C-alpha cells in the first residue's frame, strides 16, 4: 500500500470540506420553514380595528371641509411659540384663519 503524501491528504480534506459545505448550503433552502398559518394575522387585525372608516379607501372623491386659508392659520398658530397666557391661546384658536384686514 502506498503512503499518502501530505499534499494529497490536504487536497482530500479540502475537497471533503468543500463538498460538505456545498451540501449544507443547498439543504437548508430546499425545505421552506412554515412558522405558523396565522403568522401576521394579529398585525393585520390590529390595523383593521384601528381604522376609523375603512370604506374611505375606496372613495375617489376629494375630502371637503377645511378651507385652505383656515388650515394655513391653524398651522401658523401651531408653530408660534407659546406665550404662556391662556387668554392669548384661546384668542388665537378662536380667530384662526381670520384676516385682520392688513
């Protein structure tokens, strides 16, 4: 029987490791893992339950209601720093979007 040289043993070991690693890589992907039939259902139910008007998603009509100038006044009042006086805050909310005539 011939003795194997170190180079031949190294090549055999390397070949076996390569073959084993390739087999392991192909095996894990061949059988998909099913976690649960209901996976994600709780999330979708939560979103559905928190939607106030679910039928509005199918409505193509634009939402009517707030005037653009009023909305701009509300945003302007919201972005102003608080003065600390309750009466000033009430006055700003009461007069939002009203032009002062300037």
